[in-house]
């Protein structure tokens, strides 16, 4: 889900600072790319794309829906929104490519970045 941290208070300060910097950079890049969007949705850890798909369908998960209702006073539309999603695990590349093609017609702009972190282990 968008910017959901299960236990940010328990993260080491350096790790929390790195995460915050990453989020700021993501939002800044999204803002520069999508100046025509009424709303920018960022999904970190997309997995199989289920959450971003429900967002594009106009059925966001409850926490996101509540935030949208508050932020937009209930006048939110997927067609006027831009969505940017990131998934580190290359295992999901193929399915996320299909999800991106599907949601691109539902949103003003949709980009899913895959294989964003890889280890040699």
C-alpha cells in the first residue's frame, strides 16, 4: 500500500532516514513527471500488483480509500490520477508488466518499476 510502514517507531534511525530520503526522491520525481495529475499515488513493494490494480479500478483498499476521501473531499477519479509503483523482486516482473498495460488505460499515467533491487546472494 502507499507509504505504509508497519512499525516505523521501531526502525533504527539511520534506516528510517534512508527510507524517508527515498520517499522524498520518489515523490519529487513523480511530481516532475506528472504535473497534469490531480493525484499522485505511489506504491512501494507492489508484489503482484493487486493493490495498484484495485486503485486503478476505483476500489482502493480501505486505508487508501479513507485517505483519498479526506484529501479530495470525495471527488477522486482514477482517470485524473497518476500511479507509480516499485517492486524489488524480479520474480514479479512479468505479471507487473501485464498489470501496467491494463491500468495504463484506466489512469492518466501509470508506471511500474520492476527489479529495483537485486542481490548476488
